[in-house]
């Protein structure tokens, strides 16, 4: 059982108690996105730096494959994958599950979004979403369900924590459209000054 920071801050709630975040603070809006490489469901390495420059990236961190909320979120993003592609945006899910679990999850649910394996939690820590909890006296690790929208220039544009999986893909898609609209308007203004 995961207890989110908004529900507990070192206080007991049921059998779980949030101990601490093992992570530095999340990157803030306007800061450079931390770069990383992780294996995907096919055991191919994904390198964030290699896709920036040509497209925006949505990184969504989730606790575990095949749980109800995580499954809903992955299916929802996959159902809108073509819409994101049309907006020059790649959607990537990251959890501590291993590559084989990701492959089974992808195949079982027909997912089209990329799924990256962060088994040791290194990238989760880098993005400030790796949490420790004590459940029935046993230390457990969890991921704070969070989404980072990174523009093609490598800057974090939006940070969304403790998201509700229901309708989240649509919310993120609107933010991507707004980002593209700002970029188009900014380019028009810049072009007008040089004309």
C-alpha cells in the first residue's frame, strides 16, 4: 500500500507510514530536464538526449505494471499515441518493473507507448519521485505517480504530481497543444522582428 505525501507526512495511516523521499527535489518548471538512458521493454536502450531537439517528451512515472490505475493510464496514453505523435511528442512510461514485465504488460494490453525499466530507481530518484514507505513494519519502495512534460529544447515545461490516471492523457495532450501553440506564436513574433 502506497501512502502519498499529501495523506501522510511521517504519521501513521492504516498499516503504512511514509518515511521519506529517497530523492532530491523534482526538477522544477523552467529547469533543464535530467538526462538518462534506460532499457525499454525490448531491452533496447532509450537515451533521452537522442530524442530531444526533434520532439517534446512526456515522461510519466508510475508505480507498477498491471495494477488498475497504472493499466488505465498506459492504455489511455496508448489510445492517444497518434495524437501525441501529430504534435511532435513522444510518450514514455517509467517504473521499477523489469524489461520482461514491461514486455508482458505491453503485449497483454496492446500498448504503443514506450515503457522503460528503472529497476534500481536511479532515474526515479533523479526526477524526485522515488519514495520509501514502511508497510506492516517492512520497508517498501514506491514511485510517486508523476508526469514531466519536456519541450524539444530539453526544458521541463510542466511537473504534475499525484495525478489521477483517469483523464490524465487528455490533460497532458492539452498541455502539449498549448506548448506547441506558444512555440508557433513565439516563432512568428521572432520572424516578424527580422523581416
